[in-house]
């Protein structure tokens, strides 16, 4: 016997519907979040499983793949299908075209979706607790980096309005020396009074090379003539800039602390050695890639499935005589970001990757597309290494290109 559960979740409750194999609605409930709600769900499904409960299966559809509720469902033996909200939106149109939407209607749609189309859905991955921990810290680390970039852009915009000389003095506004000196002198008047000793000391604490030349350049930029704002407006801008500097400084500290946590968690994972052997992957990028791919050995049917999930493989649209191949625009943003960074780093770490990229560029393919195609190849190599439990080998990874070159030369 099989039961199907549709779970439309919200922050404080879950609207659930239980359906049998013929599509008959057996029960609808609104359950509270937490242990009490989970206990009520078990009681509800157990009521309809009856004496055959030991051999029965309960499939649940829910629009998320994480959180304690999903973990509890998996632990209880439910087959959980995380449904992409875009898939759910398209499936909803099969039940009506009016555009009407309700929590109860969504739970019905999810239950019917797993009843009729579970063969088209991917069950929740059986990732280990270790990789889930890596995902938590790696995502938090990257989120703070993105947030720091936003704050730096805000600071840059502020300085452009009242203190453009600061942008000439400091190329990297997130650097420790720039933050220290701008925090001490956030306006042109105070910046012009900075001494050579103060600037040199800040550069020394930031471990800058060629400190003497950089000190001279910073002082020259700070003391140069520039268009300014009225004193009252300059003071207001300086106050906001100082606040942004404090935020960026705090983000720098937390990014560094989380980077250590990412390295520690990643280093304890059994797949870390294989990931670190890949060209262009260090501890941080390797942790991000591992976190987003997961470590369930049965999650990907083959290298193509892993490349499709990564979003590096193209999609084909064909109709009649028309056929076009396009890049995938629906993908895991965090994963594709890490893989593109790996591909770029691999250009100097792997002769095979460099040759592959150069060949693509020689064919007129632009930089970003060539990097995506290289990333696609590197994902396939990674999948092969994980499947065979072997480290990356340069000769093996790119042997097909050598064989092709030899065949061309022989011809």
C-alpha cells in the first residue's frame, strides 16, 4: 500500500493532505510546526496504513529540501520529494487555469504530483550530516562575501559624491589599510592632515609591500585638489561613510573566522582528498562544490546528470527543422559560481585545461562561454574521480585530447 502526502509549509504551520493510490483524498489537516505537528502527521498516516503499515510506503511532496521538518520525514522512513517551486507552479495549471491559489489547494496539488509523477521527481538526497555541516558554513561564508561586496559598492558610491580622491588613493576599499585610514580620516579635511608616519604604519599593519612608494602615492592623492561639497553635506556623508567602514570591517573579521570553519569541516570529510586533487580547487572552493553537489553516491546516475545539475551543460531546443543549443539559465547560483571560479583557476593549474580553453577561444567562443565549457569538462572529470575513488591525474583527464591530436596528425 502507498500513501501520498502533500505538504504546503509555512513558517509556523503545515497544510497537509493525504491521498491514496486512486487519488482519493483521505484527510486534510493544518499541523503546527515542530515535534507536535510531526507526531500528528505520523498519527494521521498511520491511521490509514492499518495493519500493513510495515510494508507500506508514504511519499511526501514539499517545496523545500532542507530544515528539521524534512530531516524528520526522511528519518521516519517517508520518501520525500523536494519539488521546485517552478515545477509546482507549472503543475498547478493542470488543476485549473484561473490562477487561483490557496494553501489547501497547494497541498492537494503536491500530493497528486507525487502520486502521478514521482518517477519524474528526484527524491531528497541522502547526504551525510558532515556534508550538511559543510553546506551551512560554506554558504554562510559566501553570503558574507557577497554582503561585503554590496557594502563596499555603497561606500564607493558615497565617496564618489564628496571625496573622490579616496578612490584614487585606495584601489581596494575592503583592504585593512584603506578601512583604517578612511575610518580615521573620512573627509577631505582630515585626510589632508594625515602624516607619513600614520599612513606608513597602517600599510605596515596590513603587510603591504613597497610601503614607501604606496605611502607617497596615498598622501599625494589625499592632498590633491578636488571638487567638494559644502561643509554640512560633507559632514553628513562622512558620518555615513564611517558607518559603512565599520560594517565592512566587521564583515572582514567574520569572513576570516568562517573561512577557518569551512576549512576545518571540509578537511574532515572523506571526499576532501579527491576534491583537493582537482585543478583549481582549494579548501574553500572545494568545500563549496562538495556542499552543493552533496555526497550521496546514488544521487547522480552518471556524469551527464551531475553536469546537468551543475548547470554547466547546455540545453537543446528543437522543433521541426529548427534546433538551437543554449546555456542553462536555471541553475544553482552558488554551485555555478564556484565551478566558474574553479575553471578560471585551472587555467594556470592544469596544462590540459589551458589547452582546452585556448582551443575554444581559437574557435571564436567568448571568454565566459569557454569557461563554462571548461567547467563542464571539469565536472565530468570530478564525477569520474568520485565514482572510481581516485585522485585527479592530468594525463588521464586529458588523454582523449592527445589521442585526437595524434589521429589528426596521422591522417
